[in-house]
């Protein structure tokens, strides 16, 4: 009986066989195409190569207000301003100077000053 106990104590438990190591999968390539709301921003900063529409850094620029816009968009906006808004802006500025208005005044507002400003600006706009 004691001999059997000694034999059991001496024989260690069998270790489980090790499983074979799995081969590592190849890591997925990081996309060079920027998507989403800040796509143009990512391309402009150099984090991505191009946007989903194909815009590269050379096509982008920062606007006066700090937004990343396309050079084409910027040029179009400037051209439209020159075509439609510049004349009116100049007319209003000239009218303000002539009427001696400083500070805020609603053009065509409820008060007499606003109505006078609108009439004067309209006259300058027509002659320009």
C-alpha cells in the first residue's frame, strides 16, 4: 500500500501537447483615399493622398476664413462676387459715406436713415 503511494507521488502528471502556432495574417493596407466630412482637410494636411472624388493637395487651398476649399471653388466664388455683389457693395459704401453713416444701419430699415441709405444705394447702383 505504501509502495503504491510512493509510486503515485513520484510520477508527475503528463503535460498537454502544445498546439501548433497559427500563421499571422497579413495586415490590411491603410487606405490612401480620404473619405468623410474632413476628407479635404486630411489631404491638405498630407495624411491621405487624395479624396474620394480624386482631389489632390495641389487642387486644394485654405480660404480666408480657414476652410480647406478647392482652388476651382475659390476662383468661382471670387468671380461670382465680382459679377453680382461688388457693384452693390460699392454703391452701399458710397451711399454710407455721402450720408455720413457710421456704425450699424439696416439698409431699408424701419427708420428714416435706413430708408435714405437704401434709396441712395439704389441710385448709385443704377448709375454704375
